[in-house]
C-alpha cells in the first residue's frame, strides 16, 4: 500500500563515442604516471649509465681512480674487461673495469 511498484527504466542509448572517451579518460592517469616515472627515474638513470660507460671506455694508463670499494690508486695496466690499479708503491690490485667509480684529476694522489 505505501510502497509503490518499481518500474524498470531503460537508459537512453549511449553514443559509441562516449564509451571510447570514458575508456581513454580511465587510462589517462596511468599514462601520466608512466610519463612522470620515465622523466623522473628512468631517463636520468640511463643518462648516468651512459656517462659511466664513457668514463670506463676512456680509462688510460696513469689515470688516478676511485673504486667501488673505496680504494684510490693509479691505473698501471689495462685489459679488455679488467685493469690493474697500483694502490701503493709496488702493490697492484686487479679488478674489473666496471668497479671504477670516479676518475680523479691528475696529481690528486701523492
């Protein structure tokens, strides 16, 4: 008596274009997050790797270097994938080229 009968209403036919727009709008935040991630994290990391690779390729005998382990020394021999670093008079250590973190200016080590 107090509750009226509910009649099903049909929604007006939606245009095909509005369905496509809603799909694009729902994917927009995901695309924006990927773009921000690329410019904030991925691109700078790739640039840093490229600079490190160029530094390792440019190593020459006599360069003063810092290794990933914190050793400071002078490059005495260079191979394809490894090098020898003189860390003290008469003391040479062999290591991988990728372990070099930084090339110091000439005359830093005495």
